């Protein structure tokens, strides 16, 4: 029975990856993360009438995060009882909704191509990747911003959700789906109400802190996979040296590892400079970064699948 559970875990993992590569992001109407975002927006408006303090921010986090994970678990569990293959198919779809490798790389590719042909249009489109002031960024700084976002989002958009899926799958695949959705809901809460502005300092406090906590291990694993993808120890060396330069406790790890792998300097004015000994990204660097990120993601996925197969063999 245990062997059967592990094999289903692997089917759901591989199925979700194949679905992402084929389909990319689902339509908004049937995208679970879009529903989560709408729930956050609704609760944010409702709680605003009572004040945006830490209590109501924490209540929003608990309702959205526990609700998302719980509903995901119940949906897959109920589907499995009705017809086991239906539960697996639903699990594949829900797990795919928690990560977006194809969408991330295609967005970086599209904006990167735009930078070389229409810098001003790319400057506007760059908001899809970064929130910093883009009005006077040079083309090299725009490339830097895109590369930083790519490697930071490799953690948020792939490594972390599948890390929690794997942990939950040690119980069963339904629990894995629940933990992946729980992480994605928390990550969405942080992106929408994280305390980056004065008005959300208290309201978004718990969401931001918990998001930092859940990303702590995946962020520190990411340089290992970037190093394997680049066949070099430079990503590990630079990550250990520069990880603390950004204010975030986690984003510096994948970004500085990417800097070391590509031998480029990544800069956010008045905030940080990673890989100071290198030059800023050139016209070919974004393509190199995309290929590196794809290889790192592939190695990570193969690693999880390999561990699941080992557990199957020794279970």
C-alpha cells in the first residue's frame, strides 16, 4: 500500500510538470491561485472597516491559508473516493496551479527580446517582473532586474511549492497538494499585502514573516541546483559571500548564485550589488540566464522524482 502511495505521488508530480510545459497558466476563470487572490482582496476590503492592525492581518492569513490548503485536500480526497483516477487528475491540476516555470521563462524571454528592439516598451512591461522604479534604468540595469526576478522567482514559483508537495507526499499525495496550496496561498498573501508600504506595515506583518519562514530552506537549497546546472562551484561561492546584501532574508541566495553562474553583476540602485567584480549583463545574458534557470529547474525536478523512486523501492 505504501508503495502505491509513493507511485501516485510521482505520477501527480510528473503530470503537473508535463501540464505546465504544455499549457502554461490556466485561464483566470479556472485558476485556483486567481481565486485565492480574489479571496484575499475581498477579505482585505472587509477587514479595512475594522482597521489594518496585526490581529486582522493574522486573521486574513489564517482564513486564506488554512482555507486554501483545507479545500484542496478535501477536493482531492473527495474526488479520489468518487473515482481514484479523477482524484489523481484533480491533484495534477491543483499542483500545477502552484508553480509556473513555463510562464516565468516565457515572460523573461519576451521582455528580454523587447529590450533589444524597443527599450521604452520593455521599460513598461518590466513591471510584470519587478516593482522598482524603472523610469531611468539603463538597458543593462533592466537586464539585471529581469535576471534577478528570474532567479528569485525560481524559488517562489517552483522550488518552494514542490518542496512542500514533497514533504506532504510523505503522508499521501492529498496532503502534498494541501501543503503546496498552503504555501502558494501564503506567498500570494505576501505579494498582495506584504508590509512594503507604511499602510500595510502591521496588516501584512504575519503574512510576510511566514512567507520568509517557509521560503527559508528552499532559498538556501537553490544555489546547489544552480551550481549543478552551471557545472561550477562559483554560484555557491558567490551565494555564501553576497546572500545578505539584499534586505530580504531569502532572495539573495538564488540571485547571487545566478550572478556567480553567469559571471554578471546584478544591481538594484541604493540597495545592493551582487557580483561586484563582474560586468553588468550584456545582450546575450538573458538567454543564458533562461537556459541556466531551466536546467536548474530540471535538475531539481529530477532530484525530487529520484527521491520518490528511492522511497518507492525501499518503502
